[in-house]
C-alpha cells in the first residue's frame, strides 16, 4: 500500500462521515442503492410526472387533450410554441426541489433534474424531430440572484442525455423587469421584444426546443418562440421542469 493511498483512504472515510449523501429533495439519509431521491420523494415525483397534462400548453388536468386541439384552457388562445413537455406541475415536492435547486443553489441536482426533463421530452411525439435545445437567456438580475443560470445548466444536462446540442442562440435585451405580481396581459407586454439573436446565431430551418426551469404564465416561452420563429425556425417546442397551474401569484417567479 503506497503512502498516498494510506493517507487518501482515511480522508475519504472522514469526508463520507461528515458529508453523507442525502436525498436531493428532503436531505433524508439515503440507504445504499437509493438515490438521488429517498423512496418517499421518488414516489411523489413519480406521481407528479405521471399526472396527465395538456401537450399544447403544459397545464395539468384530467381531460384528454391533444397537441392539435389543446385543452379547454388553451383551446382559444394563440400559442406560439408548438407543444410543451414538463416534468410535473409546479407544486408539492417538485416545487420544493426546484426551489432548492435555484435558491439554495444545490447544483448537484442538475444531473437528476436533467434526466427527468430529458425523459419528459422523450415521451413527446416531437422528440425525434429536434435539432437543438435553446436555454432561455438569464438576465443580470437572475445571475445576481442565483449565481448560475438554471436554464443553461438544465439544457446542458438534457443535451448530454439526448445527444442534442444546447445552443445559447439568444440574448436578453436591456434591463429586464420581474414578472411577479403582473397579470397575464402585463406579462406578455413586459417580455415583448426582450430577446434578440446572438451574433452568428442561425436558427432558420431548425426544429428547436426551448429549455426553462419554471413556466408560470407561458409568456416568456411565447416570446422566445416568437423571436426564434421570426428568425426562421421551422418549429419551436418548450420543455420545463415545473408548470404552474395558472397561478400567476407564485411568489418566486
Ligand atoms: Zn426525500
Ligand atoms: Zn392546454
């Protein structure tokens, strides 16, 4: 046994004692073979993921909805993206996990959340059409708040899972104003013209999937889709971890 090994082993054991692997959602101790979630969190995440949702707007509901017709809440609304994949409703345990990821900066959740998002995309009929993933650009305000870009990190992980490029095609123009407390028409107006193409970005003729962490009203995704389609993208889909069920008063977003 080398001297280095004799030293490294106790250090590793000590690190394992001090930093035991906990559940990514609730920090409960994980038994060997569990993970990244404890059995209770895995069960609740499974329920959230399995709940039926509208493939057009992403809202959770029990009525059968189709990509062509949508559900009763989106049927009459113009939607600029061509379909949505989501991991679950932004509620319960999934919302706690997303908050831990963003606000407590638990970036070790990147990988398991990216796996869940990739699985949600794979279940969509349009998954095999995609040319690339496009993360929603992060504003300076978000950078200051989170110290990282959740959409870019997620797009990177999904890219690894699906073997698709993650392309930061867009930039945020000017100073962004937060969406919290705004009505739906105000949110749409607030984001209008917010994004523009990075120099050299060429989305023309591509089939793209926007990646974001949470969608509240869908207005950000709409504006990103509008920008990409104006630049010639053939189709633009959207994928998010959590979709709020029409509640614009979420304190976080
Ligand atoms: Zn747990
Ligand atoms: Zn719908």
